[in-house]
C-alpha cells in the first residue's frame, strides 16, 4: 500500500565540523513536525554513515555513541510523522542509495501526488522497492535517469513527479535543496561560519546560531558545493502558493515566514476572529498550546481577560499520533486538564486554531462545563476544514472531517458548545497580510477550506476512497 500523508521536518548542513551534532540540534527544533522517527546521514570525505531510529530525537541522538557513528563535515536529517500505520523503520528518512554516480541521501517533507502510477510503472519495468514511502520513487527515478551528472539526473527525476515537496539531498560533493513548483512546503537557506544550512523552518537556524539568508523559492533548486551556492530555477510558470496551514497550525510560533513570526500571524487570526464575532463573556481560554496565540489576540482585541483555564500535559505526544479513534479520545483526556479556579461560574470563550475531527473540542468543552462554566462559546481562528489534505499536513479524509459533513448547527451540537464560530476566509487572508484572495489569483494553498487544489490529487483521493471501502 502506498504510504500517504507524512508531515515532516528536514535539515541539512554542509562544510562544518560536527555536522551531525548540529543536525541533531536542528532536528530537535523541528521535532513538532514529526515525532515518529528521526534519521541522519553524514559523509566524512570517504564514506556515508546513517542512523535512523523510531522515536524522538532527544531519546535517540543525544548521546556520544550515536553521534560518534555520524562523523563528517556534512549531514542531512529528517523527522518523520505518518499516520497510515506504515511506521516501519525502513520508511524512516533520509533514504540512502548507492547510485552509479555515488552515494545519494534524500530527506523529503511533503507528499507526492502521482507516485501510485509512477511506482506501478517503475515496478513493472524492473525496479525493486524497499519502502512504501513515496520518496523512494524519487531515488528510483534518479537511479534510472540516463543523464550523466547527479544534478541533471535529479532534474530529470523531478520533471516526472508532482505534488508537494521540500527536499534536501546530499551527495559526496553537494547538498541540494529543492521546493516544488508551488512552494507548498517550506524550505529556508541559512549560513553558519561559512557553512550553508537548509531547513524546514527558521527556528532550526536559530538553534544552531545560523543566519537566515532567504527562503528557497518555489520551483527553485539550490546547489551547495565547496564553491558556494548556485541557484537553478526549475519551474517558473507558477505563482508561489505556500501552504496556509504552516501559519495556522503547523510551524513553530517563533519561526519567521515572509518576514513575520508565525506567532504574529496567529495573534492576528485571533484578533480578526474577535472583530468578526462580538460575544458577551467573562473570560478567554485557549486550548493549549495550539490556541494560545490566537486567544491572546482575541483577548487583546475584545478586552475580555485571558486565563489559562486548561492545563496541558507536555509529556505525552500529540493527539494525532494515536492511530485509532478510541485511543485518540483517551489521548485527549491525558493531554488536557481543567483549571477550575479560572472557569467556575464563568461565561467562557474557548479558542483553538482549527477544528479537524472535533475530538479535542468535544472533550475540552465538556471538561469546562463540568468545571462549572455557565456558557462555553468555541471560537476557531480559521475557517471550517471541509476538504482533506494531500500535500503533507495530514488532515483526515472526508468521512472524518467534521466540517465536511456537518453544518454549523450540527457541529455546535457535536462539540457540545453554547455556540461555535469560525474565522471567515477573507478574515484569514487579512490576518496573513494578504487581504486580496481572488478565485483566479489565490495567495496560498488553502484547499482545506476552499477545495481549490493547486496540484491534481485525484490519484490519492481515489486511494482514500478505496481505503474507506475496505
Ligand atoms: P480534532 O481534535 O481532530 O478536531 O483536531 C483539532 C486539534 O488538532 C486542534 O487543537 C489543532 O490545533 C490540532 N491540529 C490541527 N491540524 C492538525 C494537523 N494537521 N495535525 C495534527 N494536529 C492538528
């Protein structure tokens, strides 16, 4: 079965001592992008070295023994998250292959949308796959390209693939970063003591004291060698359409996207939500941690006091990590507890950044009523998610997305709130500093709200439907 939906973090550094140690630090700061497993491939001038382990970076890489196995002045790393149950060790990245031209390590964040047919063709014509990851298709295409140079082979491979990707590739002489034609998944370029760094988010540059240079552009390939960085624009026909969910939910609040912290965008979303919804209440309570910046923005805009009415247990994983609905519900209980002193007798406005299945909201709303709140209004600082994602942020299929099959009244009843309100799409764009979404010139990849998929994802949609049937 094809391996769908992985949201991940990528990091690479070229030309510096203890590259694997710096990569470990980078992966630590990208841990929110994937907790299922992590991996690092390093190159020491003679050989490639690889360690990939299931679990958290801190539990597996922060020790002299592991880092001792990853010598060299260049390294590439990956944190992985998948939800298909295909959490096998061989699917962890970076993937590595010994190609005719030499070693080739590849870290991928995103989801390719045409790999089912590509893989079928490759298998029929003799390729042997070792993983169920869509990333291996890229390796196979590179291996089979009849071009001479690695960069040309890679360009050849990329001309066949479609979907969302931020890639970091490492060979014995190069580190290469690529973003898909729409720039759906993020990738930034930085520098530390003359060594170039590539990473999913700027927070990974900050942790190692690297300087941010710029974002890799949509459709751009950057090739880092001992001589510096070369930029090749592979696909130029598209306007950039970065994933709006990086700003709403996925990226770390201290990361900078398009000149502003993600925190600032999220506060703006909350402010905008308060402008659109005037509700009499005594207290604003965030669902931690995801709702905190938006709740602050909402409180500042509305003048209603902000209180930490829900306490989050930080020592368990994200709710989404559990594969089945029954266990997920239990996970939500473990994750949040109520702070009665802030809630009792109060009219509460509860704020979160998004509503996906409604599991979190339902649980937390009930908790707040049980703690003695007289009203619980639930405000979501983004529009209803009506369509699934196929580009790597892992939202579930239509049957599990609450807003795909319920109207506002029904959703309010499912989550058990006094009232439920969402931010408008226009308000969302305003909070992002782009007030002008037009049907023909959208600024973001926002299909979760609009159904406007920039890359044809029908192949994957069909597979989701098949899974639903099985
Ligand atoms: P749910 O409980 O299924 O409605 O999920 C909503 C919660 O999941 C919110 O607290 C969000 O912050 C969080 N969330 C939103 N999008 C995602 C995502 N793609 N992966 C994991 N969690 C998410």
